């Protein structure tokens, strides 16, 4: 049953996360959404089909070790088995935490890169090299590993223009007001007219089991 799987996911999710405050360990229930009604979706930050039966919003901080763990454990298989097959519409939400000195800058570079079609490449290099740029603060140099000089010029110009900061602020406001996100990663699942907010890291096996239950409508 879906309720049983949901309980299993909740238990798994509470184990590892980057906490904003100690007031809550999970996001509050939200109004059910469809892909068409999920607010403030930047199409450059979304992957898959808008008509997918499941919408996943992942509130993430590139400097958060738990976010890296979730990405490492689930992203490739999620993309191959659910996003690229039209089953999941995956939306990246920037939620840089104030406790992380370079997370806002990383979000700026990721958001700007997304505008030129390089979201996946930059997301991957930021998570793969998290410990290095966390120590050095060299987000620019990290991103430059996967972008051409011409692309880096575009990314820096977009950051300087300030529009990416507005988009990041919208994601943060959505997390704070609509879903009451208190830690990263927090994943919001929308399916079958219902919304399921879960906070923390999950294994691929748990995520797959839950997605399959949602697809089965049980």
C-alpha cells in the first residue's frame, strides 16, 4: 500500500540532512499540484515531460553533504528510468542555506548555466567536486571545467545581470512559504492529485519503490 511505502520513506529520510532550523524535521503537507499548477517553474531548471504523471521538486543546496549524497545515490538511475522515459518531471529548486559560505554562489552559477542549457553538466561537476570548492571557494574554476570559455563568459554575464538572484529568491520563498522547507534536501512529490513532501536522503531502492507505488496509483 502507498501509505506503507510512505511511512518507510519517512523513516529513511530522517537520517541525513542539512537543517535550517530545529523547528521541524519535515515539510508541512501542501496543496496537491499538477505540473501545470506548480508555481514559478523555470523550464531551464526542469527535466523530462511536463505531462509526466509524477512531478518531483527537489530543494537542494550544492554545498550540503546530504544533497550530494542524494544526488550520488539516485540521480543517474532516476534520469534513466523515470525522467527520460516520461514518468517523472524533475524540477531543481535552489535552496542555499545561510550556514554554507559558498552555496549561494554555486546556485548562481548553476542557475546561469541552466539558462544556456548546461544544468546537468554544472550540477554534476559541483556535486562531484563539492569538498574542493567548499574549501577553496573557487566555484568559478570548478564550473569552468565543464564549460567552454564562451559559455563561461555567458554564465558570468548572467550572474552579473542579477536575474538569477531573483529566480533563486523565488525558489527560497516557495520553499519557505508553501512547503515550509526546514532542511535540505527536501523532495516534494506530486502524483494522483496528492502531494507528498519528504525531507532528507533516501536510497535508490526506497525512491524507486515509492515512485512505482505512485505510478501504480495504489
